């Protein structure tokens, strides 16, 4: 007989866990997917670097603001309170901005990794319910974002020692940032569950988030400018930055009075309710469709043959093995890089839709100003938002395409085949850059064409409209001067600086793509480097143009963004030069600065290209076989 297991007295039995509690715990805290994502992510050095950089940026900005506003030897309690309040506002805005930038980075894995049909086939064979699959992916990836928020709480608590910062505002700012992170996370999970997204959709998702924030802020500024009311608008309750502004700047951005709509009287509460509500709807829809094959299953069977719209663009049937013949350029790499971007109907449609809508918008702005629909200030504001928004989108597209140009070929094994051909490293990298720039030129023609059309309108005297080309502005609160609605030289200066800047973005992306193992890492690295460099240059150029005479106007042209803004608003961007000398001297200095900036960007591109060619073989051999 076997040994009998000794009986345990009844007083030592643990009570069984209620079924409802076990079900709740499996949705998030003990969910196998969430536990796996948290454990694996905690071991990655990249995540550690992101968290460290996040806290380092907040600490540096906080110290800089405190030294800037409260660095004098003697301070009153009121001065300390003002320094603490201004520092809190700065890092609160920065925290929401970093969350909106970092959240898509952490959630990108949900789109890229879970979009594979094989991943879903394995996942759906497990006993996990649909809700557990969806919520496990969401909470597992949101854990790191929410951990960043809690990690910065001591910094906000430190600001309270200076006074002037109520505790309710601190927690409200955290609530705004947390709701923004949850909304971005649920959108990413919904894209992954739909099965219609893939690795290429990661950057589209990132650009969409940035574009949405920029467009809603532009609409808010336009509404307030047209109505003359400086308070909140309907855009406030759907944009976390505007919601935070309504919380932190009640005097400069007042809420609606008691007779106004509830959402405009309580924008912070409305934003939280709205973002959480949208997140819940997306989660419910994702849970319903996760085991039905996602939205991809709704596509149904496709009819045989070549649709008319594909024939119009010279494309064959979807999935066909044969493609219409094409003429190859002298550099096959350049041709392949430019032609491959137009290999599908979706890419062709997206590219030329951007060109068509951008051109139509530019023409509509000039017509609206000419017929009197827009005033001068409205037109300048619309022109600035339109051109700068298009430039940001094109720069992000350039970084994404270049950052995946080499790493994508390494992942699919194409690079190994190319290295067996007579193509040299120099011709390979030159072809990559030439092909990408050639692909982006039609898109660059949209903002450049808008500026050129406005410049022609100014040079022709507003096509006969009285005072259509000139406006009056006060410079530094002094004398009023007459300035053009747009400096006509913008039609030449903008392409002169912007095209080399896009080449700079492309070469930085290629550099990260060459030395990175995967596409996600190369895109994140390239965006970070270009973002930091362009941000520092733009900030220095902006402050120099406002505070330095002549040399400040020269430095303003160092960044395409500050150059375009200076051409539209020279009265504020070149204030010191205009007030101390003249508008003509400021324009000459801006032209000189544009020529210097173009030369510097071209020199940097040439130097980085030469370094990449020199180290090409070593870098490729080091990462040989990595997929």
C-alpha cells in the first residue's frame, strides 16, 4: 500500500478565492499576456534608456526653469511662488508632450508584433477569452507609460515647496496625461486586432497622432482669432494640450461662463470622460472582433481581373506575379528606391492625395484672402500652420522611409543578395538617398508651391486689391512699419533650405538604418536624433532672431521652420534687426543666412555619407545574418 497523505486540520484551510475576483485578476494583474510583456520589457535596455532619458529631460527642464525664474540672490516668498508656478507649468506641458511622443513608441509593438497572422493563430488557440487577450495587450504595454508618470511624481511634489502650485492641479495634469496614454494605447490595440495593420502602419500611426494634435491646435487658434474670444473652444475637449492649458492658464485661456455648454465649462472633466469613453468603445469592439478575424475578415472575396483604378496607375492585379515593364535609371538602387514606394495602389493614392489636397488648400487660402473671407492676420496664421504642418509631415515621412531602407532589406534577406552584385557601397548609399529625395520632391512641391503662389500674389500687388499685399505691424512695441503679407523671397529661400534639410533627415535615417538590427529601432533612433537636433537649432534660431540684430536674422534661417515663420511674420521673428536697422537689412541678412544654412546642411550630408561609405563593409559584416 502506498503512503497516505496526512490530513490537514480544517482550521488551516484557506478560503477559496471568489470566482468574480479570479476573473477580474485575469483581466489585468495576473493576465498571462500582461505578465509576459512586463517581464520581457523590464529586461530590455532600450526601455531602461527611454525611462532614464524621460526623467533626465524633466529634471533638466525643471532646474533650468528654476534657475531662469528664481536665480537671483534675494527672492521674496511671492517670487518663489511665481518661480514654482512657472516651472510647474513648463514641466506639465513637457510631460504631456513626452507622453504623446513616447506612448506611440511603446504601443508600436502591439501593431508590429501582433499584426502577424501566425501570431494570432497561436494566440487564439489558448484558453484566454477575447477580453483577456485585448486587455492583456493593453495593460501590459500601458504599464511602462503609467510607470513613467508615477516616476515623475516626486519632481512635481518638489515644486510645491516653492508655493504657488495647488495639489489639485498636479493630480489633474497627471489625469490628463494618463487619459491621453490610455486613448493612444487603445487605438494601437484596435489597429492590431483589426489585422489590417502591419509594420508599415507603425509610422503611419505615429504621424497620425502628431498630425491630429497639430490640426486641432491650429483649428482652435483659428476659431479664437476669428471670434475674438480668447477662451476655450470645442477643440479644447479633444486635445490634451489644450485641456492642460485650460487647467493651468485660466486667465489667458478662460473657460465658458455658466450659460455656456457643460463641456466648455469643464474641459478637463470632459476630456477625461470623452477619452475614457472612446477607449471603452474601442476595447469592446476589439473584444468582439478579435476571434472573428478582425476587420480584415470583412474584406470578403475579391473579384478576379484588374480593376480600372489599378489600370489607370499602370498596376496589375493585386497579388499578381507579373508587373508591367518599367524603364530603369542609370543607378538601379535609386530607381528601385523611388519606384518601390509606388508599387501598390494604396501608396500611390496616399502620395498623390497629399499633393492634390495640399495644392487645393494652398490655392483656397490665397483666394479666400483675396476675396476678403480672411483678414491679413487670419491668412498669415492659416498660411503658417499649413506650410509648417506639411513640412513636419514630409520630414517624418522622410525619416521613416530612410530609417527602414536598409534595415528592412536586412530583415527580408535582400541586402545579402545585393552585396553579391558589383554595386559599390558608394553607389548603393547614393542611390538610396537619391531615390528617396526624388520620391519626396512632389510632396515638397506642395508647401513650396503654396509659398511661391503667395509670393506671386504679393509681387503683383494683391492682383489689384487695395492693401492686399501689405500690412501694418508694430515692431517691439515701437513705430509701426508696413511689411508684406509674405516676404516674396520665401519662394526661393524655402526650397534652398528645406531640400538640404530633407536630405539631412534622409542621411540620418540611412545611418540609423544601416547600423540598427530592426526597423522599429532604426525609426525610433532616427526620429530621436533628428528631433533633438532640429529642436535645438530651431529654438536657438528663434530666440536669436528676436533678440540679436543682423546676426540674429542670419541665424533665423538655420531651420526651415523658423525661416518660414520669419518670412510670414518678420515683425516678430526679426524684431531686433528691423527696429535697430531696417526691414531691408533684415531681408538681406535672412537671404545670407539661408545660403549659409543650405551649405552647412549639404556639408553635413556629405560628411555623414563619406563616413557611412568608409564603414559600410564593417557595419554590414557586423550585423550579417541578423533578421
